[in-house]
C-alpha cells in the first residue's frame, strides 16, 4: 500500500527549509546547490550531506562548506534484503536527527525500497538526466542517442515506489547535436541539471503547492 504524499512546509528566507542532499560520487550536483545557496538568502538550507560510502568525493564539498557530511556504507549483513533495509534505517536515523524536511537526491545511485519511500513520499525528490517519462533508468543518454532523439534534458521529480516514475516537478531541455557521443550529451545535460535543480529546490521550499494540486495517498 502506498504511503501518504506529504509535501514539505512553506518556508521563508528567515526560516529556510532544512534539506539533506544524498550523493554517491563526486558531488558536482551538490556543489551547484551549495554555490546557489551562497549567492543570496534562499528558502532552503542544506543541513546534511549523506553518501553511500566513506570515499565519495562529494563529501569534500560539504566539509569545505562547513556542512555535516556522513558516509553510510552498506552494513555487513549476508541477507541482501535485510542489508538493504538496515542501510535505509541508518540513513533514516540521520535524516531525523538533523530534522530534515526535504531530501534531494543528487547522483545517489541506490534505489530506495517502498518502505523508505513511504516515510518520505512528497519530501523526497530526484533529478534525472532525461525528459521523463522518456529514457528512465541508469542509461538515459545511451538510450536517447540510440532512439535518435533530437531533444533531451533533465527532469526534477518526486520519488515514488517505482524507478523514475514519480510526478514531474520541472524540466529543462537541451539539444542533441549531430555527432554527439554519450559524454557530449552527458556534459550538456549536466550543465542544465546544475542550473535547474537548485532553482527548483528553492521554488519548492518557497511554495510547495505550486507543483502539485493535491495531497493524496
């Protein structure tokens, strides 16, 4: 049974929304969020950065900015299902400890179970490197090129129990150019992501009701 869809509160620059950013790699998306925060007062404030390993390079961006950063690797449990659920419990504990109000996935490579999503549905967002519903999954750029797409882009969406199936919040288009390879398209889309994601997070914090017309289960 799907959990309730609960939007975050409406924030202000004097009382910004407390967000946690979850990463797996170098954290270029995280860096764009932190840089956006520095320009002027925003409706959100990053209070925590979590990674699924201690070695994730992006943790350095958080430390440099003075933001608490924690690596939470998979626990050593033989049963894969139990391991996954325990790992999510550890993540959830840290999110609650920091009074997190919105989770922004930024290159986080683990797929959450419905158990975790149920706890955060409506306050859990992701950015995906395609114009969803086209090209979901881990190989969006490859799939776009194989399909002969002339337009691609990125999508900020709510996370639900499926894979890249949650409600779309915002999108940004980029052209697919003749002769593009996966790296060319990836770089162009990543630049769009770095512009779109921080603005979208800020807009959600300012007025979450703009992006969904009702709360339901």
